[in-house]
């Protein structure tokens, strides 16, 4: 939002100039209003929200973050809250109720219409992150056998249920989904044409229990803007639109990023998550990685005599471990991304490994050559030391790339999240193995 507009609105609030504030808000976009309200304290939020025209209030409410919605709905009168719920699409209302205390949900639902209450209760019964919990129950459905003229008349009668503006769904008398009709086809064909003649088969109907990530993949692969949702008997029960999918993609991407950083995923924004809660999300993984990293210390302890004979070897350990960890992370991130987009599958494992091995050889040789020149000209170490370090570097890069590309694929095959096998675990494995390689090569060339 423009800074000058925000300042003007804040000034009107301070001056308690309600009529002018209401006029200014009426000319604004609902999203911008929600952004402005999000920065207000709860007391001002309620006062300003009550100034909004009724036809804008619900749209503004939907665009507020969860905390503000909770505070607002609990501060408004019961009648005001129930009116908002009546005006909301059922999927948005269900999302709100999922985070509310059961006693408040019961109280609010008791005052809304039976139709709204049944629709919301239906969505709340579906498993979290399933298509059924995401769908809206407001949609336009047309009966088989109607003409285009009759269909348009029915659409006008159901205008309040018009969630998707690109297509309508055709059902039989038992609400079994038969196909879809685009608004374009309704407009360009003769009014006497039967919709049975222009409807298209729905190639990818969504089932209520389908996982949200699978739904998002279908939308991405086929560029849909909306899709019908059917129950186990093929009956039309709802619709999912692209705005819901955008939220899912953001949520799934955030979850993968957190797992790749060894953080237990959370639904709350960073600034909304308390210190203690953040600690609980991070400490289990840090403890696990700390314990696993003790293997690295054990390896160094085991080769103390070798390090005592050639102390200079110690100075190159951080470089070797960091290079290996970085190389493994590069491979794992690329593979995890491709797995999430369904670009590669388990049957492609050998192809992926073969590609990464070739990349690793090129990267390893390049790094080894550059490091060899540096060791001789700048560090001025002996030829044997330079050969040991550079040979280890090259082999570590190859091993790291192999681990980085294969572990995520294996994890997905056995049912684990590939993101869990990302940087932290791969780095720990590569660190330990790079030391073993280092001391093995040192033993060969230096006789220790």
C-alpha cells in the first residue's frame, strides 16, 4: 500500500473522522484494506472493520491473516460474526474454524443457516490437506438435457454460487458428474443447442480424499483454473479453484525448504512463531545431527598419529569437508526439486547417478587443478602433500555428488520425504567419508 495513503488513513483514525475514513476505505481494494488492517492493534481493527460497507467486509476479512481473523471474529458481536460466516465461501469458513476452539465453533454455527452449517461441517470432516478439506461447495451445476438458453437462465438463478468463472459442470439427476461446459461455449453457440452436445469430458476430476500436493500437481501439469471434486461414487460435491492451489504450492514449498534446513515444518509465519516454539522445532534435528557428527570426531581421533606426523594435513580438513558438503547439497537440491515436479522417478535412478558422476568428475578435476596450483605456488607445500589433498578433493566431490543425488530418490522410494535427506544429513555423511578418503590416500602416498 502507498505510504501516503496509509498515513492519511491513520490520521483519520486518530481524528476519529469515521465518515471520511469510511469513504476512503470504500474506494480501496479489499486486499489493500486487509493489508492496512493487519498493522492495526485489535482495538482499532474492530472499529475500522465496522466502518466497512457490508459488501466489502467479508472479502476484507478473508484476506486477513489467521491471527487477525481469530481476534476479529471473537471481538465482534455474535450477529456480526455469523453474518460474515454466511457471506464467506465454505472453504474459507472451514479454514477459519479449523483453528478455533470447539466451543466457539459450535456457538457460531448455531446461528447460521442450516445449509451453511451442513456445508461447513462436511468440509471439517475431511482429513487435513485432502481435496475435500480444500474445496468450496458453491458451484454452478447444470442438468443433462438442458438447452443453452435454459442453462444461462439457471446460471442467473445460481449467481451467488459462481466461484469459477470459466466453466460449469453437467450432472445427471443423481448429481453424478458427466462433464464440463465452458462459459465461452455457452456464449458462442445457438441458444437452442443442447449442452449435452457441447460439454467436454472432465479428464481429471479430483476425489475428496486426494492429497493436496497431488491436486496441485494436476493443476500445474494441465494449466487448469478450476476442477470439480467428486466423492467415491462419482457425485459432484465441490470445486477447487486456482487461488486455493497457489496457497498449497506456497505451503508445500515452504515445508520442503524447512525440511531441507533440518527444521520441523510449521504453519505459522516466522514473526508469529514464539521463541520457545521455534526452539522446539529446531532442537530435535540439531541434537540428531550433533550426535551423528560425533563420528567425524571419532575418525579424527583414530588417525591422531597420522596427523601428528604431518600436522599440515589438519589445515586442509575444513576445506575438504566444506567442498564435499556443498557439492552434495547442490546435487540433492536439484534432485529434490525434480522429484517434487515429477520430472524424475525411481526408474531414472541410474540415469541421474550417471549424469551426476560425470558432472562430479568435471567439478572435481577443476577444483583439484585450481587447488593444486594454489598449494604449490601460494601455500608452498610439498608435492606429495599437494597430491594427497587434491586427490582427496576430487574423490570427495564425486562421492558427495553420488550421495546427494541417490539418497533423495531412495528416500522417496521407501516412503520418506526426500527433503529430509537434504543438506544436513548429506553433509554429515560426506564429512565422515571425506575424512576416511583423506587418511586412506595419505596412507598410500605418505606411508602413514
